């Protein structure tokens, strides 16, 4: 029931690629995140979940968002690798 933003930090080609992405995830490659933080202002006090292939990019993004004052940015542990291993649904694959 929470209004959670799920950011996929992989390159756009990976987001649209053979692994697909989590339904309703928003593609925002890690390399673009610092320049695009203002697009996320409405989520300063709302939950943000971060996903990438494993969880390395997500951890970098979590630090960046915390430093920018975002209150609740958390990493999806294991990223898309773990998501797919669990057999959870993906879109675009």
C-alpha cells in the first residue's frame, strides 16, 4: 500500500534487455543519477528502493541519495540476479 519508487540503476540497454526489469520500476542509470536528483524531490521523505544487476550500483546510489538528504533509500539485496533466481515476475523480458 505504500507509494514506493523503485529505481533500476542499470544502463538503459540492460533495463530493456533480455533480463527485463521489475514491473513499474523506473530506469535511472547510476551514471545519470547525480545530475537528475531534482527529478526525485517528491521522494525526499518517501521510500525509494534501488535495484541493479547485483547490488553494487544500488549501494553507491543509496550513499548518494542519503548524502543528498533522502530519508528512506534502500538496496534490493542481490539485485535482479536474486530477483530472477527467486522466480519473481519481470517485464520486458
